[in-house]
């Protein structure tokens, strides 16, 4: 059983920044690849970023160097720093450990980019 709690969402103007955080209860957190996904109502979930145990990172093509994923194995947290946000980034953001059975999801955090 893995519990995930996301925080840090909110309303921000275009061009602004937000930092999301996800706290995970997994005992083996330090070896788990961790993902951030986003979902817009009526659309499929979309992978935003992944970070592996060795801090190798992957990003969705829409990120364009604006987002940074990081992890703190001591605190069992994974973060997503989002800069230069655009209205198209408005979504609910979820963290998720890769490859677990069953899959685990947090409650998500709303990010709204609007003037």
C-alpha cells in the first residue's frame, strides 16, 4: 500500500511559477521511479515528467525546459517546479510511482493558469 499526497497547486497568472510536491509512504521509495501526470477533464492523462532512482529525468515534449522534477529520498518526496506557465498547463496534476501493481494515485492537485 502506497499513499501519495500532492500539494502546492493553485491559481497563477500566465508566465508565473508553481512548485508541486508529492509525499509518498512507500518503504522502497528510493528505488521507485516517480511520475507526475496531468489530466484535463474529457482528456486522457498525460505524462509530465519522470525521475528514476539515479535522478535521470524524462519530460513530456510540451514541457520545453520549463519544468524540473526532483526527488528527496530522505523525505520521500518528489517535486515539480513549473516555470513560465501557460493557460494550456491548466490541469489536475498527480504523482504516481511507476510500475506498481496495483497502480497508486494521490488525490491530485489543481493547477489553474489564468489572467
